[in-house]
C-alpha cells in the first residue's frame, strides 16, 4: 500500500510541476507563418487528402502490419467473450 501512495504522490508532484511551468512560460506559439509553399508536406496535399508516395516494399509491410493488427484484434475480442 505504501508503494501505491508514494507513486500517487509522485504523480501529483509531477502534475503540479507541469502546471507551474505552463503558467510561468505561458502559451507557446510558432512565429512561422505557413503558406502553401512553406507548409511541410504541402506537395503531397491535393486539397482533400494527403497522397504520400511510398515504395512497393513499404506498402506491403504496411498491409502486413494492418493485417496482423486486425487478426490480433479479432483474437482478443473472441478471447474476452
């Protein structure tokens, strides 16, 4: 129980420290004014969606990853029922 209380106290101390820093520093804003020409990734944006080119190998790895995630999600769903 002592470990849980100590951990809780550490979380509160961290939250208070972050709160103090946020109040001290204030809002952070970027001085960069982005335009269509200077915006990162703008060359891949057609007005509706990002179309980022990737290699065929990277595309295959991405589809494999999504497939594994889908199968894992289905298995987890079945296991919890």
